[in-house]
């Protein structure tokens, strides 16, 4: 559930920054000022498809106030100091910060230079997807070479006889790629020795070569595909993925970005020291990142406090759910009668009558052990339950119930179990909370939420500045 909540709060969109002189306070919550830039960031992300009206802004302001009140309650409880919170928040924050700590212009230039270098290395022949089998003589002696030559000729004969290239490579190749069936992958001419490239690029797709020597090693190569390198746009994502693992490139990109800030803001530190300082003040100097960081920070706290105040009470507080149902019983009605029980598919009527007698006086939820006892030695029956927690069937939901209880439709007996009957009763209204558990749970959660928000509004001081809210623009 945490991931769903955080995803709802953290759909990362690019929005303009409104910090500066035109950034009035739109609300204050227990001494914390929510500025227009922060409010607009969250408002637009959660209302990105709806038109911006004074009514929609006011409605969201009310929701955002409740959100900040809950966050404040979590902070008061010290949840922002817990080890689990700090660990998860730090991990996410640092991951998102990477994008803001690097010089994107520098990275783009490196990426384009890397692409051009690949173009120069690969040449006009493009790329070939290669599998290989290699045999290397154990030393420089004539005997060792002859032994290797005999082996590679034997391997070639296997291929000529129709054996699978990958299987042969796995068994005989001495290259590390043998574990992958000899798969070398995409190569360009400039990435391998000329004598190796000459053979590779003389082959058509699907062809394999005769044995040849390159760098004191005997090879057979197979080309399974060929293609052009493609444009820079085609390769950009792959290049950036590669650069993300190049520590020196990333470090230089960070130093350049930090030094730019140091120069502009008059910091006395440079290079790695400037990187560390930029990281420590990133939320202040990059307002957009500040909103992203705050969003996840507050979202985690909202989850933790809501879990304690709402969800745990709903899940574990069965007495509270029961009491809520009993207090509001009149609002839970069936639009038409339902059947509460089970459908039994038995070997014969005698088995069914024994089960019927055994479960008499028991609640539906207690029938399982009895049913299992009948199937302990051999499979004598199968059962169907309704979809709700207490096993309710609505009209039209099950053909057997429709025919046997409501007298409509037809059905075919289950194969192997010719006798079909039902045990249970027809209800015109729910008799327990289990009969309408889904709806009661939802209503009870809303009730707890409403009571909690009311208590928070009494506990904390807050104010919404309507004049500032009017400045929120579409």
C-alpha cells in the first residue's frame, strides 16, 4: 500500500518553478508556511487533466491542508527520526538528486562524442552479430598447433554435418563466450583485428566461416544478423546507460555543475568539495527538486501515520468494525435477496445428506473443517462459495444457485460429481458485518479519517490565505 500511496503523490512531471518575489504564502500549518510554488506543484500534479478554477483550487487547498496536518502529526510523533524512515527517504532522495547534481550539457557532449567515436570505429560496413568457436594452441610448438588444427577441423566437420553451432561452441570452444554458446554479440570492424573483421564482414546473415587464424588462435565465426549503427537518437539511451556506470564521467559532470554554482553564488569551495556542498543545499538552490524531495518526505510520513491511525484499526480492530456496522445497520440493504451458503457437488445424495447433518447449527465460516473430513480418505465432494467474506451469492452470479435457490435458468452437473445441491439460507438484508464487509470497511475507514481530521484541526493552528490562492494560475 505504501508504494501505491507514494506513486500517487510522486508522479514526477516537469512543472515550472514559481519561487521568488511572486511566491506568497497560501497557508500556514502549525508554523510551517506553504508557499504558492509548493502548492502549485502539488495541485497541478494531482489535477493535471482538470481545468483550474477558483472552486477547484479551494477544494484542493482544503485537501492539502488535511495532508499537511497529518504530516505535522507524524513529525510530532517523531516518525521522521525513525531509522526505517530515514533509510528509505535518504535512498530515494539521493537517487533523484543525481539528475540535478550533474552538468547535463557536459554529459550530452560526451554522449555525442562517444557516438561519433563508434561511427569512426565501426565504419560503413555497420555491425555484425557474431558467434564464435576458438581453439588456441597450448604453446608455440608445431605439435601444439597441429593438435589445435585437427580439433578445429573436427569441429568444422560437425557443423558441416548439421550440428548446432551453439551446442558445439559450448562443448569445444576455449573462449569465455563458450558458456553462452559462443555468443560474442554486436561488433564493428574497428573493434576487432583486421583479419578477424575481414572474415566476419565477408559472411552473409546465417553463414559461418571456414577455420582461420587470428592472433595465434584458430576461429570459426558465425554471423546471425547485420545492421547499421543508426543515428545518434537511436543510440542515445544506450549511450547514457553506459555513461551512468562510468564513474569518472559522472564525477566530472558533478564537478562541473558544482563549480558553476560555486562561481555564481560565491562559494569558496570548488570541485569535490563544491559537489558535497551543492548536495547539502540542493533543495534550496533547485526549487523543483525541493518539491520532489518534500513530496517523498511527506508522502512517507503520511503513509506511516495513516497506517497507524486508519488502516491498522480497520484491519485489526474487528470490534470497531462490528460496532460501526451495528450502529449504521439501517443504511446497509440488499437490492434483492441473496443466498448465503455453499453449492455442493457430491458423488451421490447419501454423501450430501451426511454433510448436511454435520454442518447443521454451524456458521458458514465453520463448515470447512467438516467438509475436509469427508474428503480425507477420498475425494467425495467439491464446493463453491460466494464472493463475499460470508459466502453470499447474488442472483445471476452462479447458475447452480440461480436454479436451485431462485428457480431460474439451467445448469450442467460437474463432471464426476453428478449430485448437486445447496445448503444455506436466503437473506433479504445483511445479518452480519461479514455480509457487507467490503462496503462497511470502506465506510468505517472514511469515518475514522473524518474523525481524525477533525481532531487535527482542533489540535493545530492553521490558516488559508484566500487572496494568495487566487494567484494560482492554470
